[in-house]
């Protein structure tokens, strides 16, 4: 993984947020309390696995971003551009 930018972190967060929203919609639509079938549970399990992968990737990106000091570098660059 190369240098991470704040834009990549924001895009990753947006992807994760969208995935969680999709998961919530799926659960509301397909998992009513009285009629859950095996296919619904299999699809739900797949969606949970996908959201976990997105969350893990976002965590890795954010950790690398802050460990590399990119936040400080981007702040300095932004301040220089304002002058």
C-alpha cells in the first residue's frame, strides 16, 4: 500500500457507510421475524462478510495514514497553498 491520502480515507469511509446502509435495508426487507429462509440467511451472511472486509480495509488505511504522518503533511501543504 503506497501513500494514503485523505481523499482515499474519505472514499473508504463512504463505501463502508453505504455498505452498512445496504445491509440494514436488506435486513429490514428480507429478514422479517416470521419468514426467514436459508437463502435469506446465506445472503445476509455474505453481506456481513463483505462489510467486515470493507471495515478491515478502512481500518488498515486509516492506521497507515496516521502512522505515516500523512495527515500532518497534508495540513502543512494545505496551509502553504493558502498563502
